[in-house]
């Protein structure tokens, strides 16, 4: 028997209650806390901060809990919350050269000033599923507290002119959240777009460049993770004032560039930066950043990763999820029109066929 | 953590000002897509954020708001958005078209003619009428600037050569004020003539694509066609089974698994008003309550 | 209406790419109904010249002037993008060596030819289609192919379709870049014949870039020989080809195998 799915306020309210119930799960199982999520599912929290474009571990953890672990849903929650926050200024650019290093590796050099600091990483683990869930955790090895100078690899190469200088920003920095995207874009807006872009999307695009769809011959010059200081210029005082610390991940990719007759060949850069510990994202971002410079560097366009409009228009998972999932909304009015058209064309086709057969 | 205290209609005043500037620009250039810095809203992109931002920016405390989706006040999306504004703006809401000062709509224009005291806000998924002919924004922007609509003409010609008809049944492109080719949003082409010389202001919001456009009151709006293949409205040729209307856009409702169908006015308010005025369709008494309301069975 | 006034005038046209020279100080004029061939080997600058003349490239020095339909001669550089595009849709044609560049490959032949008509305001489908059919006939394409896309056409047919698409609005000036390049010899001959007839019948002025002297001989009234970006010799086609003055021209002419 037909029941109209025209919903009503009651149906929606009931759906929300069901959702809250499903979110809680079995009441006999202890309720998870946002604090536990923040501590023990830290990398999920980091991703939500990075793509949610908001640095707040507490809120990100809360969003993950509310979203039942769906990270894109959590990112959406954080972004929507971000909209309500007043903006009271812009910070000074963070100086990753002065980072308090937790992890720092370079694939380009065996050893370098500051050393290869492995830090907490999955890289060397064997991916064996640990069935014994609750095991004792050993104390980490204590290292001496002295901090070694840790210059950036790209600065070391740059001193010899082996790599192009880091592009300096000229004029005002664009703001993707205050101006709609308009092509062609400059580096500032490009990096903003990539920084909040979906990790999976950028990962796939970066991967494609390694497989021939626009190759840039990348080396991981440096990946560093740690704390940087956030400073804001207080107008009343007239100088920069520290307002807190952020944990960021930075990736500098070193890429090959075929020099021209006018210029000696040199390495080119790809840059990635994220909130929190998001190595895969920072690396993918650096690969895609470099690929998108194809036109600037006069390279042949061979793959979608080099297509600025393609990449930057589709990198935002909040937009993408919204539009893909909007197909669940009723479309029966438009569909009805299409139905009418197709029915009419079928009638005409049948009539034409019948007329043709009658004539034979 | 304390609950966030929201500004009237959710958006802060700076944002509303930014949106209103875009709206004014849009009104000054009918049919032209004005870029604006769309904000993330509490509903997903693709679910009406553009329309919501436009409405939020024009609502005042004395406005009366109607929200419809697929012509009905009762669909989930319309309910959700109406609740959103009831909560964040505290404005009066209504299902009666005649009583509303602002009507936000998805995919339909109300059957009842609008007045100069009303504003119609459309939710738009893809604002660019040339998008599926030319994916690049940089290129379509140029085409509009140069009034180079060759792509569109070619598409229309090709439709007739191939199908004998212009194969567009909704989101049917129109020329506004003799200048810009515009997408009316996925309204059925049946609704296109209502856009022409309309006394109400028509505003279009695309949140994900970050564009606002407008058709000022009493503007010339023409659906693209050929002289010998003129634009035709399409509606299913039947009367509404509830109110017997023969000139409204009808929804097709499948009633059983043996091919049973009934056709009902898409515009729920219009249909209810007709029924209240004494018009009765063929099967009013047979319709399930959810469609026919108290006039149907199962009361 | 002053038909004796030149249609297109190039004055001191030069184009350089950094230290590399595209072409240098080229000056000439063309009148209605006159066909000028620009010949040279690859790298001679002839294609650069064509791009400068049609406004697709901006010159480093010099200018191009064109007498529009209102009889006013204007500097191309002074036209806005919209005016230039309009010129291209109505009074000019541009035939690419590769027809795929000058056609919409994914839409029907009828749409390809009809597009310009619609661009200038034709709104009657039947008339547009009839216009397209007329031109398909003139370029010797079977009328039954009007709804096929150029993907299904042979190289020669595509080129003829490109010509029809360009001529449908009866332009006064057509630029052609190696119009017979890449086609089989027999197909070339037929195409050249067609072009010659169309040029005469519709009083077209044309600038034809080609490396093939036979094409120049058959189509053009006047010829310009280019080498390394400079005009080496110019004059009436028959005179220059029968009695070349310059050493380079002599070389070009003599390298054609006698029939």
C-alpha cells in the first residue's frame, strides 16, 4: 500500500531521535568521551582540524563524537561552527624554521644538521593487527634536552642556488573564505585551497603524478612536525605578541626542473602545510602544489593534477559531499518533466515506426 | 561549553552586508552571476545554502517567510529550512503564498501570481547555464562578457536535429533583459513564463558555486527557442485528483505496484486553497491522508 | 562604397620572441577579391604573419588595418575583444590546416555550419538548416550527411566542412593556413579546384599560407616569398614563379619536380 514520503516535522524529529540513539550505541557499553577521542584518536582529530580549517582539539574531538566517527561529517560540523566565529585579525606567518621539532626526516640527505629525528611514526611498524587490545605501554626513551639547530633542507640548498627561492608574497594575501575562487589563482589562494582540501582526493592526485600523469620527479626534501609559535601584531603595543602554540606538519618537496637556455637548471619546490600531524596530507599537498605550477614553469600538461580548475574546484570535501549527497533530496518535479519528455518522444517514435511499417 | 548565541538569522551583520552588496549588484545587472564569498552553513552545500544566505540577508523581523521544496511546504528540506529560520530569526512563517513576504523555493515557482510586495528566493545548484557545454569557469565568464552564446545555440539546434525537440525539460535557459542567458534553477519549464514581467523581485542563490543573480521586477525574460520550434510549456494532461485544477503542474504519485497512478498539484498550498474554496477533484475521498489531508481517507 | 580602397593593410609588421625573430617589417595590402599567397619553408615566419594579420597575435611593432563593412578602416589593435570576435563570426574566415581545430567535432555538420548564422541572429530552425544544406552542397558534401558529426567524415570532407562553416556568413576576407596540408594528392586537387571556384564566385579576398608552390600558383594572384622572417620577394604569382629574381626563390622554384 502506498504511503506518501512527503515527510513532516514529526518524521524529521523522529529521525533525529533515532540518530541520537544509534550514536550512543549499546547503553551497556561505556560512553566515549571527547577527551578520549582527542587523546587516543589524535590523528583523526588532526585531520578534522586541518580540513575543518579550525585549530581547536576539543571542538574537533567533539565533532568526531557527534558525527559518529564520520570524519567528513565532523569536518563539516567544524566548518559550520567556524562560520559563526568573529574574525579579529590575521597572525604573522608562522616560522617553521624555529619549530620545536618532534619529528624531522629528509629523504634527500643521509644526515644533516639537526639529524634524522624519527619521532612517533607508523613508518617502521609492521602492519600486524594486534588482537590483544589492551597492552602495557612502555616509557619512551629519554633523549637529552638540548635543542640542536635544525635548518630547513630547502634553505641549505637555496644557499647554493640549487633550488629556486621560496616565492615571497607580494601585496595582500588572498582569503579563500572571504573571496570566492576565481581563476587563474595565485599561490596564496592555491595553497589555502589545498590546505583545507580532502586528503583522499589530494592523495590520489599526487599519486597519479608519480605514475606518469604529469611527472615532477619529487624527493621528500624535508618533513617536519612540531610546535610553532603563533604571533599577532598588537597595534596598541606596536609589535608581535605570542598568543599560543600550534602543532603543524610541513613538507617540502624537491622537484626537478629542466633548465632552459636562459636559466641554469635548478630544483623546484612543492609545499605542504597542515594543522596537527597529517604527514600523508602534507606530502600529497606538496606534490599537487608542484603539479599545479606546470603552466608557470612552462611544462607540458599531461594529467588532471596539473589542471588548476579541475583540482581546486573539487578539492573541498564539504562542498563535494554536499552536492553528491544532495541527490538524496527530492527531485521529482524535475524528474517528472524528464518523464514527460521521454514518454512523448517514445510515443512519436512508436507512431513513426508504425507509419513506416504501414507504408511497407 | 555554552551554547552559541546566534545573530538574527544566523549570519553576522558583516556577512549580511556582503551578501546584500552582491544582491544589489545582481539587481543592477539582471541575469548576471555575481560572485560572493559564500559561508559554510549548518546545512550541506547543495541543500540550499545559497538560498538560505540570501534569505538570511534580506529578512527583517516583520517579514513572513514561506519555504517550499518541489512546490510543497511539507517536504523534509522545506521543513528543515523553515525551522532554521524560525529558530534563528524568530520570524513568522506561513504556508500561504499570499501571506508571505519572502518565499524561498527549491525547484518550483508558486502557482499563485506574486505581487510587488514579495521576494522569491530560488535555491540554485548550478548557476551557469553553459556549464555542461563548457566546464571551465574562466571560459564561460568570457562567453557571457562577450555575449557569445554560440555554444547554447548549437545545443538547441542539435537537440532538434537529433530528437525533434529541444531536449531540455527543466532548468530551461532564458534570456534576461535581452542580454544575459540565465539558468532559472531546476524549475520545470512549465514555470518559465512566470518569470517574465513578474511583479516580485526574483533572487537566485548558489552557495556551493558562490554566485548570486537576480531578475528585477517587471523584467523581460524569454525562454530560448526557434521561431519554428517555439518554447512549449509541459504539464501532464490531466486534472488534479484532489482539487480538479487543470492548469497547475502535477506530481505523479504511484499508488500501487500494479501501475496505479494519480496526479496531484505540486503546489500544496494552492491545492489546499482550491479545496477550501470548494473545488473537488475526482478522487479526493480516496487519497491517503498524507496527500489529501483531512479530506482524504484515514482521518 | 569605395571598392578600390584596400581591404587589409599591413604596415611594418614585426614580431619577435625574445631574441628569436618571428617576422620582420612586413608591409603590403590586399583588395577585395584578391588572393595573396605567402610561401616559405617551415620556420620562414609565414604562420606568424598569418596570426598577426588575423589579430591572434599582437605585433611587437607595426600595425594591421582593416576596412570594415561601414567603410571605415580601423587599426585592429583598437578593436575590443567583442568586436574582434564579431568580425570573426561575420566578415572574416579562418581555415586551419587541421580541420578539427576549426570545427566542433562532437556536433553535427548542420550545427557546425549553422552556428554562425545563429550567432548573427537567425532564429528559424528550418531556415538555418536550409542555409546549412545550401553550403554543404556548394562544398560538395552529400546533403544526407548533415546530421553526422565530423568524426565520421574523411579528412577531405572535414576540410570542406570547415570551409562551409567559414563562408556561410559570406565573409570578405579569409585566412587559410595550409588548407590542403595533410590531404591525399587527389583530394588536394579537388579541394583546390573548389577553393578557386568559391573565391571567384564570392569575390573572396584571401591570405593563403602554404609551403606548396603549386597551391600558390593555382589559387593566388600575388605571392610573397618568406625566409627567416623576412619577405624575400613579392609580386604577381605567375611572374614570380616563372621568373624568380632572388636566389632563394629560384631555389624554391627549382626544387619542384617537373610534372
